[in-house]
């Protein structure tokens, strides 16, 4: 459905064109959401930062989210997490908290996270199967008083979008396939984004876009 993240971001930016001139705060979910967030922020005349949330993957299937951990330390668990051993789950949550702290130190070492209070905030990710990570980001940000909260995803199933619509003021999604599977299968090029790329994209005021 998409050539790459650049293609997906351009489509989302077009759908979000009504936010031009509003100087939105675009908060990308690392790492895949950051190249898309850079393009959307540049197109809309906005500001880019990251929102740090980490999914808690299912035992034996880490790509399938059974919950998520936010930078403020809050934990959001899905129904599927009920069957997990408590000791394993506690250990996994703590591991994700440590990774979040490490990423913040690496991504924005010389400044604090941008305050979303009173801002139009657009939360960007390349896609979501269960919505756990995006839901955790939206729930955490809502508590910080944004003027408007928008979720923007490249691809997601319809039931996930319905859930996110209860948490955001607006949900924009590039593609809503009837049969889902994984996010990567909807991108011809879905190369992994490195931490170095994230740092460079956050530091650049424009550009840094992957090749078309």
C-alpha cells in the first residue's frame, strides 16, 4: 500500500492539511514514527519531538503488544496480558522503563521534552495492530492538557481505530485494510530506523527525509 514511510507520511500530511498555520507539536513514536513525524512537522510548519512509549510484547511473540509503558512510568495493559505470569510481566515492564530512560538520554540530551500543554498535538506512528502503544501515548498526553489531540497512523485495522477514537479528538489513518497481520507487510520498504537516524531527524529543522 505504501512505497515507504516517506510515502505514508506525505499522505498523512495531506490529510492533516487543515493544521497548517497552527504550529502543531508533532510527537513521533520511535523509532519508525520519527521519519514520518519529521515530514509531517515540516509540511505543516510544526515542531517535532518524540513521545516515549514502549510496547510490552507477548511471550514468544514480542511484536504482538499486550500492553505499553509510558515515559511517566504508567503501565497500560491489554486483556491479553491477564494470562501472563506476574513475575515475567513485572520484569518486562521494568526493562521497558529502562529502555525509555536510555532513549530520552540519547535522543534529547541537552533539552527537556517539549511541553504539550495548550498545543495542538499530533501523535505519529507508522502503524499499529492492537493500538496499545498509541493508546498509551494518547492517555499520557491527555493528562498534560493539550488543546487538541490527534492520532496519525500509516496503517491500522478498523477496530484499533475505533478504540483510538475514544482517546483522541481526531484520528487520521492512511490505510485501513480488512485483513491486517503486521504493519510491515503494507510497506514495500520497511527498513528498521536506527537511533542515530532518530537523533539526526530530531536535530534537523527540515529535510532528513529518506529517499523516495
